[in-house]
C-alpha cells in the first residue's frame, strides 16, 4: 500500500464526513428541502470500494448515497447545488438528495426505492458483458434492502449469467427505525450467497484498508469474468434514519459508545500516524484543503439560482 | 404488396433494426428455444447469437430492471413481457425507475428501451392472461405507450420504437399476431410515434380507437355509412401522450365523438380522451361523448362469459345511432 493511496482514503473519508456535517446543519435549518439521509460513520465503505473502480465502472447507490457519489469522483459543487434544489445541481434541481447521479463518472444514481438498484446494476453489468469490456458494476445496499425480492432476482440472474457485478452490503444494523435482526432471517447477509452459488464474505466495514482489499478481490474476480460476489460490510449507522429523526428507538449513549469505539476516520487516522504513512501535519493539510473545497461548494450552492417555472417540462422526453 | 402476418412483421422489424444497430438486444422468457409464444422471435437467436437474444429466468422484475440498467450503460434493450399481465410484477421498475430516470437526473441520460407487451383477449386465457392494461400507464409521465392495429403498423411502429431514445411500452394484441396484411418491405418505413392516423375520413361522427378494436370501429363505420351516417375513424397508435390535435380537429369537424377500446371502460383511456375533448372542444359537440369498452369485471374464463365481457361492434353502432336521435 502506498502513501498516496492512504492519503486518498483519508481525503475521501474526510470529504464525505465534512460534506455530511454541513448538509446536516443546513437540513436542520430548513435551508435544504426534502428528506436527507446521512452517511456519517460509514465513510470507509464508499472510500474503500470506490478506490478499486475507474470512471468506466458503474455504481448504483441508495437513498443514503452522498458518500458513494463523492467517492466515485463527483463534484461536491454540483452535489451541494442539487441538494439545495438549484439549477446548477447535477439534476438541475429535479432530483435532490435521494436522486443524485453523475453519469460522467459512472455513478448511475441514488435510489429512493429501497432495493431498487440491484436489477439496474445487473443490467449495466450485462451491457458490459455484451460489449465485451472489462468494466464492472457495483451495487450498494443496506441490511434492510437484502429482504427485497429484487435482491433474489438480481443475484440469480447475475450468478447464472456470470455478470461482472459486486453486491456490497452496508450492514449498519438499522433498517430505517427497526433493528435489522428483528426483520431479517440471518445475522450475516453474506450467508445468503450460498443460495446463488457465489462467494459471500464478511468485512469490518469501518476499516478502510480491509474494505479496499476485500472488495478489491471481489471486483477483480468480476473483471475476470468469474461472476458476482456478496461483500458484507459490518458497520453502524451513527445518525438517525433521516435528518430530524427523533430516534425514539435507541439511546444516545448507545450510539456514542459505538461511534467513539469505532469511528472509521479516527481509527484510520491513528493507524496511519502510528505506522508512519502520514504525519499529523499532512493530515491537517488534507483537512484544510477539504474544508475549503466544501466551503466553496456551499458558496456555489448559495450563489446559484433556483430553476425557473418553464424548466418543469424539460428533460421529460427526448423526442 | 406482399402479405405477411402481424407476428412476421414484428420479427422483420426486429431483424432489420438489430442488423442496423448493434446496441439492440432482446431478453425475455422462452425466446431462444420456443421463439416466443406467437413465433414472434423465431430465428433471432440463430442470426444474432444467444449473447443478444437472451432467455431469462422467470423474473419480470429483473428483466425490466436489467433492461433499464443496460440502457444506462449504452445499450438499446428490448424486454419481452410474455403477457402484458405480468407487468404487474415489475411495476416499480417501470414507474419509479424507467419512467423517471431521465427527468429526475436532470436529463443526464436517456433510457432507450422497449417493453414488448402482448395484451388482450385470446381464447379463454382468463383473468391473468387476457387483460388490456394500457390505461395504467397513461397516468405516468416519462413513458411513451404505443400500440399497432395491423401488420404494417406493427412493423413501422416497432421500428420507430427501436429508434426512439425514450422508454416505450409497445402493446401488441395477441389475437392480431396471426392476422395477415400488406407490409412494406422498405427498411425506412416508420410509423411516427406521437401521431394519430385518420384511417377513414367522415363528416358526421368521430370514432377514436386503437389496437384490435380498430377492426370493430371500421366494421361499425361501414354499417353506419350504409345507413347514411358518415364516420371518421382515428387510430390513436400512440396512447400516451396521445395526439390531442388530430382528435380535436376531427371532433370540430364531425361534432360527435365515441371512443372504443377492448380494455375495461371504467377508468380506461376513453375517459381521458373524452375529458380532453370536453375541456377543449365542448362547444363543438352536438351530442354527449360516448365510450365503448369491456365490462367492469376481471376477464372470465368460460367462452360464454368471455363473449359477454368483450366490447362489441353493435355497441359502437347503437351508441352512435343514439347520438342522432
């Protein structure tokens, strides 16, 4: 592992965290309209997985999709503007947080429907197989989404056709406001891989290096034409299901305890410092650059105009 | 002109367009070995290979979802539904994904795909294999819904759908598949999407219809002409968004309107056509707008009940005669 790679892990994770904290602030103030779902505490997954991908590879994201979008290389300016509902946003203000996408970097979209992304990602993988490229498709999904019927249909199709796709489960233990074990038949979602005759691995999702390595193996396997895998990332949702969630279903102490013990950024920070990959100064520098970038994105969003009424009918049909 | 079946006409459209554009591929159930229930895919896998002509698992959700994903990755997929009734299985993919992707992502992408959906009554196929469900999709912005009424249009309309960059649902009536008619051999013969066709001109009343019901509309027109009523017959062809201009201009001329379809009358497309005419041309009407459609029941099995369910030529004739009383 190189210093550059470690620095990029850190930068991506810190960028996601900083972005999300600002979003939380503006959402609480009502300046960002609509529903917002934060990725805080799960940054290592997006950062580690996407470090294995190029712009020609695809990802399908979820309603909790800002982290994936940033990690895939999207511009935070256009993301921020979209979340504020501005014309300069990725979707010209027509999508918002749950429908953010950047097709220019292979980010095929967040999805407001839980479990809505599997079949789409499978189709993107099918297209690459037909075109005979080496590109792969990655679909992120939560523990709750693993109970959807689409999970089964997509996995069976991907397995039987040996498609270049990886199913990345972000098991954050919460399906909206319900503890996943009360609604899910297995503790480890990776166990379900057996039903499709494909590998299923369990990874510490808060260890960015492990995430990078294990998802990398599954991605390389897919690239070689050997078919799909399920990679289950064990993590924990630090924030409520959405910004403003009163979280009556768990205590603040419980959350704080988990976060303090297992914050993926803090963990990585002490690792790179103790192992001598990055100095405290270098980390501070990365932080400063990122904070400036996010500040500029906020400014860009504030300065941008809202869409005009005549834009309502634009982009509905091509012909 | 040479005559071929409706089924062969669609097959010809597929062949010509797949040769022309290597981004087109087709997937669905029982396509490779069976060649489709109505023979509409016969020989495609031999010519284009099983990489481009795919037998899928019995998973309508994944068929539509994968077609959407493949279209986002630069392909132009055709997803066959076997029976239109099975689209219920994949409704989330159709109305939350396929219909909305271009719009909600601000025009970043197109979703150039065609869903082929055989619909309509056919020999006691009963409640879950006989429906005409086009009206469901009329309420969903972002999809285009088309349906041909004869072999020539079947070819030209499917070719136009395969060249379109919008997601299209192509309903094809099951009973029409065997129908024989003149079909142009010209590879550039296209039936434009979004345009209705005045199939027969007339001055006293307009019948708006589509798909297999066009036959009954024309039959009724002939009966009425013999009794001195001049009938204009419009084939909508594109059901959503439908060609309001052609319909309204016709009604302004004839001052009377009847809409006929094989789908259930209540909540059917006829209601939307009637509403648009009432909003935009009420002053031109000399009689109440009438609708003819199937009874408001699931499609029954027994031949006698199926016949009772089916909308008939006589209902069109009687309806129009009542406008002149």
